[in-house]
C-alpha cells in the first residue's frame, strides 16, 4: 500500500478510533468489554438512517416481485430489454437496489479499524507498546495514563480468540437468523439460489473469522447482529423465518380466518380501481358476517 494511503488511513480513521476507544475505556469503568459494547451501539446509531433505508428498500423490492416475475417471463429471451424494464420499474417505484448494500459497505472500514485498534490497544509486547505510543494523541494525556488496558471480560481475553468457541457459534447463529430474516420471497430461481448460498456462506465465513480473530472484534459482530435482528423485526418482521410466520398464519386462520382476507387484500393491488371497490365491500361483508356468527355462538 502506498505510504500516503497508509498515512491518510491512520490520520482520518485509525487514530481517531484508537484514541476514542481508550477514552471510552476510561469512562466505562476501565472495562474493555463494556467499551466494545458502547462503541457498537454508537456505530449502529450513526448508521441507523442508512440501515432503515436499506430495510425499506428491501421491503419495497419484495413488493415488486410479482411485477418483476411478469417482466422476467415477458423478456426471458432478451437480456438487454429485461435489464431496461427492471430499471424502469425500480425508477417508477422509487426503489434503489444498491441501497441495500450501503450499510454493510460502510462497516467494512469499521471492522478493519476496530481490529487494528484492539490488536494495538491490548498490546502485551514492548515493541507493540512502542507502536501504540506513536498513534496516541500527544495533546491528550488521558489516553497515555490508561495504558496498559485490562483485556479481561467474562471468560474472554479480548485481544485473543475465544478459547471455548462460544463466540464463533453465537456470531454464526445470529448472522444466520439475520440473513434468514433479510431474505425476501422471490420467484426468480437464480435469485433463490443466490439467497440460499448467501444464507449459509456469510454465517460460516464470519464464524470462521471469529475462530481466528480477537474476541473483541467477535463481540462487536455479535452485538451488531443482535441489534440488526431487533431493528429488522420492527421494520420487516420475521421475513423468511418460517417457523414464526407459519405459526402466526395458522393461529390467524384458526381464530377468524384473517389469513384469507389478508391474501385477498394483497390481490387488490393489481386489480382495476372499480374491481378493488367491489372486492373490498365483499371482504367487509364477510368480516361482519363472521362477527355476527361468533356473537350468536
């Protein structure tokens, strides 16, 4: 890497993150585990607007699947026209497919910077302390006074991988849930294959990384995944976690047949305006009849 790029990275990203982590360490009881938790929350709050845009974009793209299926069927033999019609549909509906990847791309430099910061902040060798002192701000004496840092948190040494492999399992499992929730239904066979591949590839890859990397970075991934799951649930629901959706659907059918009504309402989106009005009236009458019959029992 050219020297000016390294200098730019250190000045703009790495050194602010390193010194910020050490300051947080001093503020939160000189506990580096709590420091990583607070740092994760701060990062997720900062990128929350982008995360919400990502989830809403994914939800909008899911609603476009029926139209996308028609376009794919109509232009199955004309790839250029297919691409043009897909982009036209995205533009008409105000959907940006690239918006789904922005929060993940933004977190890549955070992962790299956090890994470097943990490795240097939790240094144990004399030569590492020399390198650490070169990156601490000279005008901020508080960070110099806190070195060396305590790396213990629960059963972990945050500068080393988890010796019991609990974090790799938790990181992989939480990422699988997140990927499953993020997978929207699609009629495109190629997209289905890609979704199935990503659903397993990403959790396995990050689980493998967690085995080798410092547990401080793994702790960041775990907490970030849990936050993503919570946010995603409130925006898009359980997604493709079928044991939740099937249970909810079956209970709804058993209680009052609401599932069939919801499906009928969904079909209205593609119907003409006049037909929508008539079908809504019919749906309303069916609901009223069920209420009357339940009161009679």
